[in-house]
């Protein structure tokens, strides 16, 4: 299977997984996916690949999918819940960076066969993770701010959902790409390769942002199973909600 097909499959897999986890687990599913995508993205971004003839990294879809998460949270639950997803992901990335470095401190014994591979991957973890932390926090908070700024200017109707979704995501992903790519890869690759990765990384993130628009419209219609059950209880006995508070 070539890289182009793998890219298409991963876009559908990750964006579809966001909706599936949201349907099954509600907000918690979105929080879980945000953490998963940022952690795996820190590993995947170390791998350079060619997609549609352009040099980029394997982590673009993972990072881009986290913007769908915060946009759904902004749309359905407000700014506070979107900011919570950013805080959860930030905390887990920081802990992941510390954890990987602690693993490397252990001296392998004679039976070990994987330390060399872990050294190759995790040795980059501090730089990659710090770059990811800086880009993620700034861009995701910008995304949440812009989403609600556009919302305030255009209203929260379904007809303008595409504008607040794409307007906030395309802008914030440009910020994320510049910050992350510069901090993570400047000096690691030759200048020509670096700028190629910078440009193509944004192009692929922008493509995913445009492709996630239908998923955003679907998410607006989804009622998570736990919320549907809660609504059913309340409709049968309005006093249930008061008794659970």
C-alpha cells in the first residue's frame, strides 16, 4: 500500500474515530482522543515521508485531528470545555516527555534488544515534545479564541458552521506549523528540506482541516449515548436531574 492511500485511510480513520468516541463516551471520548493524538503525534512526526510527491511528516493527520476535537467541544459545550481538552493534552505531553527520558536512564542488561531503537526515537523526545507543547498550547488556545470570536460575529447557526470551523482552524494551524517545525527541525535537516517540510506540513494540515468540515456538521447532530440516557431519565422524571446535583 502506497503512502497516498495510507494518508487517505488515516484521515478517514482518525476523523471518524473522533465522532465514534464522541458518540460512545461523550466529552470524555473527545478528551481521550486529544491526548492519544498528541502523544502518538510526537512519535509519528519524527518520521519523514513523501505524500503526493511532497516531503512531510507522518504525524500531520494526528495533530490536525485535535483541532476537530476542540472545535466540537467549542460548538457543543463552549470555550471552557475546549480549553480543558488543551490542558489535558498539555499535561500528558509533559508527563510523556519526562517518562520517556526516565526510561532511557535505565541501563539495559545483556538480554535487551530494543534499547538502541528506543534511544533513536526517545532521544528526540525532549526537543520534539517541547516544540509540540509550544505550538500546541498557543495554536489550540488561538483556535478556541477565534472560533468563539467568529461565532460572536456570525451567530451560532448551522449555516455559518463551516466559517468558524475553517476560519479558526486554518489560522491556528499556520501558527502551530511555524512554531513546531522551527523549534523541532531547524538545524536537523538541510535548509531546503526544512522549508519543504514547513510548507507541506501546513498544506496537509490545511487539507485535513477542510476535510473535517463534514465531520463537524455530523458532530453537531450527534447526541452521545450518556447524554441521550440522561435526557431520557429527565424526560420521564424531571426531578432526577435535581436529585443528582
